C-alpha cells in the first residue's frame, strides 16, 4: 500500500467497521476497539488519513450546527444524518431516562441508534480520545 492509503471508520454492533482505500485496493476491516481497527488498517503500510464518524462536540440544548449543515448537504438523503443527542441525554444511564431528558431540553426524543453510541462518545469525552 502507498502513503495515499486512507481509513474511514464508523461504529457498528461489533465495535468498529472501517474501509481502507488505496490505489488499486479497497478492503473492509472490523474490530471491537478503534485502536485495533486502525492497527489492522495500517498493517500493510502507513495511513495518510483517518476519518472516524463519531460526534465529539455535544450541545447542551438543541441540535448541533454540524448536524444541521450535514443534513442540508445530504439533500434528499438528509434522514441518513441523525441529530446528535444533547450532552445530558447521553449521560443518562438508560434509554428511557435519555428520552425524558432530551424531551425536556429539546422538545424531542432521540433515536436508539444515537443512544447506543453513548459509550463510545463518553469514552472520548472522558479523555481517552479513542472512541
């Protein structure tokens, strides 16, 4: 692999899934931890760029501007960009509590998919800087 090798990663039920792209090569990798995923992706050569799809800047009320701009850019596929829950909702210990907090602070609930990201987001916020 050349130095133009890149990795795109997203959370999944197994932990993390990534796509490694380089000239003449495209492959998928899966690992329980983001560090393991990056190591697998870099095994054949250095990575030029790594993009991890995880929200790291949380709002205290209302939707994040980044989410709204991404939805606008997505056009008709805007629904594929979910709104990141507010900070207090992601700190809730149960989905039911997160729904209640979100409705109180924003007037709307949150998706179960967004709530399931909470452990990865909380790990990042706790200083691990590794979702």
